[in-house]
C-alpha cells in the first residue's frame, strides 16, 4: 500500500513543463494558486473541514456527469501499516467522451487519465483541493490541436474545486 501511495503521489507531482506567469496569474485571479512546491498542481484552499470538502467535491463531480472510478483514502492506507497521514483522499474520475479523443491524440495520456482530484488536510488543519494543471499536461504530451477539450477540462476542474471549497 505504501508503494501504491508513493506512486500516486509521484504521478500527481511529476511533469516536465514549466508554468507561464500569465497562466498562473489568471488562475490566481480565479481563486486558485499554482503550488510552486509541487509544480503544475493547482491548489484551492477550502473554507470547510476535510469531510465537508470531500463530500462537496464528490457531489460536484457527480452533478457534472463524470463517472467516479475510485476514491482512495491514503490516510486509511497509512493506518493499515500503523503509520500516520493527515486526511488525504484521491478521487479518480472522468468521462470516456472527453478522455478518448485525448488518448487518440496520444495514448500515453493513459498514464495520466482519468482525471484526479486530491483533497488534503495539512498538519495545521488547513484543507485544500488539488489537481493537475491540464494546460501543462497537454503541453507535455504535445497535444496542441485539442484546445477545445483543454478549456472544458480545465474549466470543469476549476469549477469542481471552487464548489468543493468556496462558501
């Protein structure tokens, strides 16, 4: 389980492209912050506790018609080996109508899809909703011809994070 959690964390963090300041300032104006400690991760601070934020995220995903493939409770995994981890839950979700055209452009995107949303509570009790910056993912996989899906996916992720975290 520890290896699985590590692999999941690495998949969320590792990308090869650098963010542009324009993209970051646009995201920050929308209430999202690029996480400079974990490149290409967009972080939205929640105004709610962990359980409420997680429930709101699941609801926002469902209301948009996405299929939830898995919900991974990393803290429970840590507890299973008698280790401690603050609340950390990964929601894996998507829609074949959106993902298939992307994978037709580059099948290696199967390593990064379906979409993922990570809800975490840090040691100070702060809760955030985190997701991969899709503009960098598209750039990393050299998918320049699919700007329409990029906008839709990025917009959906931002809206889900906002709904889960904003009052």
